[in-house]
C-alpha cells in the first residue's frame, strides 16, 4: 500500500531507555509493541551507537530469550553490538518472533549524537537474515539522508 494513501500504515520507533517502542500510525499514533534492546535490530543499533552506558545498563538485567535465536547472553550481545558498530547496521532474524526479521540503521543529529534508528521489518522471506546489499543500501541510505536533514555531517 502506498503510504501517501489515506489509511496507509506508517511505522516508526521511539527509543525509551532499555526498550524500543514500535508505533503504527494510521490517523493517530498508537503503540504497537515494546521491543527489548537485546533482541531487536533497532535495539542493537541503539546499543551500538546510543549513550555510552546503555549496553552496561542493558547487561545489568536478565536477557530474555524470546525464541531459540534470541541473543540472550552477555558474550553474544557484546559480539553482536561490536558487529553492528563495525558494519553500521543491524538485523535480528527470528530473535523476537519466529519468521520475522528487522534491518535497522542509525540516524544522527547535528551534534553527531545518536538520534534514533530507521528500519524495515517483515517476514524472513522479504527481509532475510542475511539481507541483500540493495536492501542494506536502501536502509542505510535512508538513515544517512535523515541524518543530514537533522544537521548531521559525517566527518
């Protein structure tokens, strides 16, 4: 569905300490779900690029295994966050819900600090666990464009 059409659904995420709040917007915003940082692509981006103490705060609480694929140990989460920092994007295949994946990239504000994440989510058939280069480029490119609109200038 074209999101410019009346009744089209738009989805965005709001970062709340230690959670990602997914919001669907039809005619008014409504909270759709609250996703744990350690298990969602948006959350892993926040852990990699957000406040310096966020990862230690997340690790100070038990990491719930939502599925058998959820990153639910300290060592695994530290490795996942390091990978996100290195490549600049995150995915979370089958980690919150079997058969679903998210692909997220960070956005930065004028000061260079983390401003949030933009993502696509869908079935693992449409957003595979190893996403195509074109899909990664689309998401990271959108994040870069929004960052520039927020006044960010990569150095």
